[in-house]
C-alpha cells in the first residue's frame, strides 16, 4: 500500500511538472512566432506618428519657421509610421477574418488612420511650398494628433477585445566580461 501511495504521488508530481513545462513551452512558442507582438506594432507606430505630428505642430506655432528639410523629414516620418501601423492592422485583420466584432473595431481604427493620412497629405502639401502656411500646417498637425489619439484609444479597446496583454519591459542584459586572447 505504501508503494502504491509513493508511486501515485510520484505520478502526480510528474503530471504537474509536465503541465508546467508545457505551459512554459507554449508561452515561449507564442513569443517565438510573434503572437506576443500582435497589435502592439499598431499602437507603437501610432505613437511615433503622433509624436512627430506634435513636434511639427509646435514648430508651426513658433515665431521662427521650421527649416524645409526638417519639416519634410517629419512629414515623411509620419507617413512612414502611418503606413507601418496600417500594415500591422492589416495583419490583425487577416488573423481574425471571421470575427465581426474585431473587424468592426479595426474599421473604426482604419477610419481614424484615413483621417490622419488626409491631414498628413495636407501638411505635406504645405511643407512643399516655398513658404508654407504655418497656420495650415499647425491645423493639420493638430487634427492628425487628435485622430491618432482616437485611433490609439480604439486600438487599446481592440487589444483588450483580443486579450492581448501589455508587453513586459525588456530584460536587462548584463555585459559579458571581455576575455583576453
């Protein structure tokens, strides 16, 4: 009887250990496949574009006009970030083609992105002019900032809907000691 209890306890421990190991393996697998990043790219690129639109807005509000090269660089960066955010959103859309609620939420985000693209185009047109209208650039950037703020809010709802949790901060990597040859 004592042997049966020991064998049963050992078997139970083995089963629990295998479940823990499998859970760790499954979690690591999702990270390796990139599922842990799903959705976070959308939000990251939205924030980058919003930050750049804020910089351009405040430059347009100053007394000294922004150099044309710098404004071109900011607008190009905004456009690049918006396109990257759209691409990440398209990946999410492709991963959930039959989920009506997810598709509805993505459509709302896409509407905000379209408005941000339109504001970016207007700002780009003004920046291309020799002496772009500072007030117009400021208005475009303000509209863009608020559209991206709304898009981020809707993206947070989407991530919650998809049960995508906030990413952990990166682990600090300790420098390896140098070895002498």
